[in-house]
C-alpha cells in the first residue's frame, strides 16, 4: 500500500496500479500489481476491453437463493 509506481517492462511508460486478490489462510488478501499498458505503440498494449475478457464477470450475490419451482 505504498506509493509504488509501475512501469511497462516493454516500453517503460508508467502504468496504473490494479488490485488483485488471493486467498491466504481462508481470507481474501489484496495484492497491488501493475496494470496493463495503454500505449497503443507498445508491443504489450492491452485495449480497455481486454480487462473484462481476462475473466468472467460475476454478479453480486444477495445472500438469498431464488425459490425453486416444484413440479
């Protein structure tokens, strides 16, 4: 949680910091990592839509399950 700044390893341009998470001892722990490069001239360029393609988007859970229909 410091003031670390990340740079693209290919072009050297500064990239945003994003938060990922991992599970440690049963608890989700945040991890700050370098985000994708947004320089269109860079080999490592990732368009903004690439972030949602990386993984499934999950809907928020309400804590209640939907009632099941009986037949």
